[in-house]
C-alpha cells in the first residue's frame, strides 16, 4: 500500500466462502485481504498493491466468513436443553416465562447475560439478532455486554401484553411507554449494537400494542423482529387473532410492522400460506429458519426450498432455548437433516437443502440483515473466523469445503481459534 492512512492486513490459509446460494469458493492456499474493515478480495498470490501489509499465516487452517445467528433469546440461555417432553405452550408458561421474569433482578440478569455473551463470543458467530426480556434495565445490560464483546448485534426488548404470566401482562400503554424510554436510553450509546422492535408474537400482543409498536417503528425508523406461523395451533387461531386479515404477515403489515424500515426478521414461517409468502417477499422480510427449535418443539419443518426458489432471503437462527445450542454449525446441520426428512416424508424428491445452501444461509443469507456482510467478495464488511480442525485427525487430503462440511457435524468452540469483526481482531 502506498498510502499509510489505510490500515490493513492479510490472512493466508485455506479459504471458503459463498459466491452465490448454489456456489462455494474453496481455496486450499489463498490470501484474504482486509483494508479499513472491508474485504478487498481473495487471491492466489499477494497483489502488488497490497504488498507490505502484514500477513498472518494460518496455512493449516480454514478461514470462513463469520456466522449470523438471526434469532436467539438471550434470557433463555440458562434453560437450554431443558424442554423435556413439554409442548410449546406448557414450555412457554412453565419454563420460559418464569425464567424471563427473573431478569427484572439486575444481579441475576448480569450474571446470566455474562454467561450468554461469553458463549457467543467464543463461537463462530459474528452477528446476531438477539431477543432480551421485557425488562428495560437488563436489556441495556445485555446491549452493553454485546457491545463490549465486539459482536455486531441488534437487540430487542420484548413486548407482550397477553398470554404471559402475572407481571408479563402489563397494559399495551405501559409497554409502549417503557419501549420508548428504552429507545431513548440507548440512542447514540453504541457503535455496533442496535435496537430492534420486538413484539413477541401476534398471539402475545394485542392489536393495540402492535399498532403502537408500528407507530414507534415509523417514528424511530427501526427494524422489527418477531415470530410467525410457527405451529399448527397458531394457524388454527389465526382468524381470531388477526381480525380482518388474511394471514399473520398481513396483520403485521397493517399494524405498520412489515416493510417499513428495510428488512424485518420473522422467525419460523413453518406454515405460511401462499398469501403470507407473497407478503413476506414483497416486504423484503428475512426468514429466520430455526430447524433445531422447530424439531425440539414438534412444530414442523419449514419449506425452505420453496423460499430459496422464490429468491427470498433466509438466514439461520439458533432460537435458543428451543434450540439447545448457540452454534450455527449445529443450525446448518439441523437445516440439512430436517430438509431431508421433509423431502422424504412429504415426497419432495428435489427439495433437500445442500451444504452450499446452508452455508450461504449461515453467512450471506443472515448477514444481509446487517448490510454487505457474510462473504469475502470485495466491498463486504470483513467478518472472518479462523477454523482449526486439527482435532479431526484424518488420513485424507481434504479441501476447505470438505473440512468445513465435516466440521458442521461435529464442531465445537475449540475449533474457533481467531475471530475478526469489521476488520478488528476479537481474539
Ligand atoms: Fe424464538
């Protein structure tokens, strides 16, 4: 680099990234260039314009774009893996809501959120759409911790005014007042942590609360995250819960919560009707596919093949604690497995997802919520994770694609040895 005002570096090793939904670039020996927080591309040799940049050699490892977790409930992290044989309603009422209510206690919230953020920090996730609890102070604590971790995130204080516990049934008015107070408190407080409006679901929010949140959405110019069409029971209740609407997406849109400020994130979309799919596509809504959670709660298997064929944007969510782990490697594996089951059980022979597609969803698909994120093409924000798979001893000479595909089935935090976010080295 001739000019010294730019800062950059080069990583040298195996590289794997998505070129498109269907195509991966797998290079066993390549140079990945970062300048001023952005990727400048991947090269077989160091181009002359980048000579002089410091090179970090990780030749025996594989560098991949960081993962985006598009749907994760931070205040449920303590109850991960404890669904037992409960159905979703029983689990929400008897396990989830009592746990989330504990976050009104600042001491509990601090300790629990510290454990959650540490887990996210050491894994391969570099971006996340995070749900907090209903409490305002602990939501700010969570945002402070995420900011300090270097992870780029959007975080939502949950809103609900029905079907909760006592104390989680505050009026729409008090919810809206508290949400506004929270938004004002976090304005200009962070560099990489953003608020997102978070109505828990239409079942848990009165029309009045949704409408008030739609007004906040417009006033503050914020994105939205929620759950949509997750279970069969939810579909049976649709007409009662969404008077005058053809589907949940229509009701969200009429409330001012879809298609207002860029992409909204809707988790699940397991049972979306053609009309709902049309609205989700029209409004540029991102679908957070959470296959582990859908399986754990016997909710179903989302028709992701259909969404990809329609060119809709789909990312992956761990959906902790319906999902038991924050690992997006696990979400990729679950997406593959459940899509194969769906194809087998529903007789859709062409529909199983491919490794290329689940890798795309984990990186570029979910990353698109945060802008040009999730690949190493020039101009993308530089989020990279260095993967060491030396604990998977092998006699085979495998390329980056096969090494990461195999690791998808058995990775844990030990395999993540370095992490870069927006060009900054996190560890
Ligand atoms: Fe969820």
